[in-house]
C-alpha cells in the first residue's frame, strides 16, 4: 500500500479521494524541519501547501517518488535536490485561477472605493464626512498586468469585459502563438515595463518568485508609477521590495497598494504596511474559497495517483526526471 504524508491540511475531499483509491494517508504531526525528517522515511508521496520541503527533508525520504504542491507555486520545495534524487515535483496551476483573480479584483475595489479604510474607521468610531472617502471608478481605466499566465489573463479578461478597461501586458515568456492569442483578447503587449508602469492606473502582479523576479518592483519601478495609481499583489511577497513600497506609500507617491502576500509569512504584527491608510492587506487568503479548496485537494490527489499508476501528471515542475522513469 502506498503511503502519502499530507504536510499541510487540505480539504477532506482530497483525503477521501486518496483513501478510496487504496492510499494510506498520514497527516503530519509537525511541520518544522526537525519534525518532518522523522516522518518521511517510509512515505511514497508528499502533499504540501506552503511548508518548506528542504534538502534535509527530501534526503530522509528513502521511498519518495513524488512531491505534490497544492497550488501553483513551488518556491517552498528544493526542486533541484528533488530532481537530483529523481523525485517528481508536480503542481496544479489551473485550480486556483478563478479565486485568485477574483481576490485581485476585490483588492482593486477595496482601494479604489476606499472600502477597507472606511470600514476600519467606521468601526473604530473615527469615520469622517463622506466626502473624505473620495474614490475612483474602474470604468475605462488602464490596467497593467505583469505576468500573463492563467491568473493574469483572467484578471485582464474580467477588466475588459466588465469595466471596458484598457489593458497593457508585460511578460518575458511569450512565444508568437501566445502573443497572437493575448492580443486577440484586446491586451496591448509591451516589451518595456517602464511603459506599463508609467501609463497604468492599476498594476496587478502575477509572476512567480524566482531569483530573477525577487524585488522585481523596487524603488525605481515604484517611482515610475502615477501618483493616482494602485499596486495589487496576489503573487508572492518577495516580488516587491516591501521597504521601498512602505516609503512610497508614506510619501503618497502612489495612491495605494493591495497586498495578499508578504516577504515574511505570516507577517509580523508590526509590519509598517499595516498602519498605512492607503494600504489594504489580507493574510494570503486569495485561494481560500470552498470551491477552490475542493478543486485543489481532489486535483492534487489525482495527480499524485497518476504517478503511482505510472501515468504522466498534467503539470510537472522538473520534467527531466521523466527521462529515467517509465511514465
């Protein structure tokens, strides 16, 4: 019987799916490196949401065949070492798309309409006269999307269809076929990110955190934005230089920032972004919808099962492993 260690809790539908397919499911009783290295010795698979799966943990997993990431990101997994050990790393980038895209839209609304600020000050008894919460419409504004993968494109489509927004897109990884499809949607592609930053009323980030994208939006990039523009990040905290963003928001060099992700998660309560009136923050909850969690848990369970059945998973982070595997 195959054994899977579920490191971070997933929706029960995925657990039941595994068990109904003859898999022994074990829930981790601790997520520290020290704890996990004592739990992985005899597991065939690992399913993880955000906990780090380091070299030290992988090294102790003698039977490990697959690490399944319950989401689109995989920066918490030592992919290079897993590849060295011929262990497949898989993810499910399609499943959280709708929920994350809707959350990005929610942050846009919360900032543009001053919903978050007005709610907070009303509850605290600090509400001012209504004209002090002057907002902005999304209608026919200009949206800049950085990263035109599934989520970025979904946000763009929503803005075009519902608010007649003009969309500018920037992505380093677009071939000719994708370029044609993206331009059909009505997105104007630019090769120079400074054009997007200078022209956009809203800038929404949808790029993974890599060595190349760390602090992708830093002090220089923030200076390019309009003083009336809003920055939205539902991707990864590290793609923005947080300290630079704090300084820009304090000086009101941009209108506001909506953030669901942070450099350190969970962020400490004294994070300076929390005390700024022109920020709207949520604790990395963009995928926390019933629909997305059910979809994600059952999909990653099925993808892991494919590996055990010597079938090819839909999305493989390290496909080079397949060269030595019969899948």
